[in-house]
C-alpha cells in the first residue's frame, strides 16, 4: 500500500483488480467497521463488474469487527441512502464507481443520516486502514449478514410522497428511460409507470460490461435515446449514470437538455415557492442558475466542487434545494443527496402541472453557452500543475475557492483537476458559443503551459 490518498471526490475508486482490489475492499471493510461500528452497516452495489466480489470482501471485513451487515444487493446509490436515512443503521457502504469508465469500481461510505461521510471521517478510516489498527471481535461477537429487499419500494414511496401523483397520471406521458445497463433500471421505470406514464426502456438489462453505452450520460453517449425519442414521439427521455444519482434529460425533439438547464427548471419552481429561499451549488455552476435564483428573490450559497460538500452545506443551512451543472439535483424534503429518480419525478411533475413540453420549459430560460473539455495529465504531477496555474494567473481577476475560476469580461473559465482520474477539466461560459469555445481553448492552453512547466 502506497501512502497516497485513498479517498477522492466521491469515495475510493480504481481499476478493478489493479488498484481497486479485493484485498483493499477487505481492509476498507475492517477500517469502516472499526471507525463507524459497532452496529448494523447497510451494504449495496451498482451493476459494475466486481460488485459482488467487492461487497462480499467488504462485508467480511465489517463482520470481523463485530458489525452486522444488512445487504440490500443491487440498488442505486440514492436508494441505499434513503434506506439508511430511514432505518438509521451505524453506516452504509455502496460499491460503485458512478459514471467512471466500465473498468473502474469503488467504495463510497454513507453516514447514518444517509449522506456521504465528511472528509474528517474519511481521513479517520484511511488512517485506521494504513495503521492497521482494526477492531477484532472475539469469536462469539462476529457479526451476521441479513438480506433486506425493502429498499427499492421504500425509495419509490418516498419519491411519490413529494410529487402530485394524480396530476402527473392524468397527462399519460410517454417516457423513454436509458438506464445504461445499471441499477437505475430497478427504480426509474417502475416510478414512471406508477406515475401513469407509458414507459419504453433502453439498456435496462443489468450488465457490468456496459454493452449499451458508457456509464456517463453525456450527450455523445445518449445517441440511442435521442433517436428513440424522435421515432417514438415520446415526451421525456431520461438517462442515468452508473449509480443513478444523476439524470440527463432529452426533450420531445431528441435534444439533450444540459444539466444546468434541468437544474434551473427545477430551481425556478422550488426557489420561487418561498421568497428568500436558499440554493446551494458549487462554484462550477454558471450564470444561468444565478440569474434564475435572483429572479425568484432567492439566495445562492457557493461551495467547493463535490456533491458531498453540497449535501453537508444543505443540512447546515436547512436550504431548500441543491444542484450541480452535471445534472445532480438535491431535494432536501426527500433527502439532501443527489437522486436521479427524484430529479426525474420533479421534471415530469413540472411538465404535467404546466402542461408544457420539455423544450418549452427550456425555451423560457435565459441562454448562456458553455464548453467543457478535459485533458489528460501525468497523475503524479496533478498538484504541481495547479500550483503552476495559480502562479501563471497571479495578476488576473480570479476565484480560487476550488481550482481556478478566471473571471472574463463576458463570462468565466473554470479549471480543476478531477478528484478521481488523471485529468484536468476546463469549463467556460459566455453569451455566445464561439466566445465560450474560445475561453475554453484559452483554458486548455494554460493547462498545457502548466504541464510543460512541471
Ligand atoms: Mg453517480
């Protein structure tokens, strides 16, 4: 075990049987049981390869510390989180690598409130693992494994309690759901049928080789869904990422709605309901969400980038809504974490109540153009590159709360290292696509200069 940090932005992740090994899962189980036990620990997994192998190794580690394991099997991350927040065990653990490429898997630790544990707790788990100071239960106190199949139903009932079910049912909308061969297939199609929709499923067979499309529901990865929307004349297209905490929407014409836009459609309704409401979002979000919230007389609370930071801030402030530009929406009355199925229910509720097509809801939003690019960097130089970027831009108007946000005359450029992969991401925003693309190129050039200097 090298001394590098195990936990990234979203738990521990690595390539299956290379740096994400069964041995690491076992020791993580022992460390998690030592730090968060004793008591029951809920374990679940997405459809990825190695999911069963890792969850069994992890469970063995937990049992050896005297914790009991409640195994909910295959489930979206938000399903496990909802189950944990309802049942209040000592903790939860999900075997998932979310949207990462198929060869990745990982482990995410959930606190007893259903939210990913804090950085401090992650550091404690990591310190315990590295020092191997595991709690070892006596032979009479080894834990047991229980299987529980209630999580998905509880999650579905929870979501439905927050939307106008009858009004949605009346509209009899047609929904195409691309679950990307993962666990979203276990929840969202059932939810939409319960909401009276005609459901067409794409990539709904669970398969960790991801034969249908890569796990990230990006515009280029949802071409089949776009085609299906056009040929079926359906009302709403939904695509989830690997663990279904996020949803990408496609309108009735087959156009992909950006994460910023779907978040803004939901935010404009929820923040406007109560003047003075607070919305929590990372610095990577742009002017669209800022404008929508201002129009409603709401307040924005900016955070560092990472869903965990948004969740914890939502709880601290008791804020009304959270969201990210990647399509992650946090609806605290349900739970303060991203939830792809809840987000889908909120969108279809707006469509049904206002009797508008999704394209119509998008048209009402102010238009800004964004560009996203990424560049591979040597893993070991990630930190040095950021230092170089900071000294290269010392005299430019900028925000350094998380990564580097350069404020331009008509927009901005945000440069950040990925928390999980050896890449740097560059986002830009401007009033025209050309200008935004130009900003992004400027950002990529700057990263290249910083790489060459390291
Ligand atoms: Mg995810």
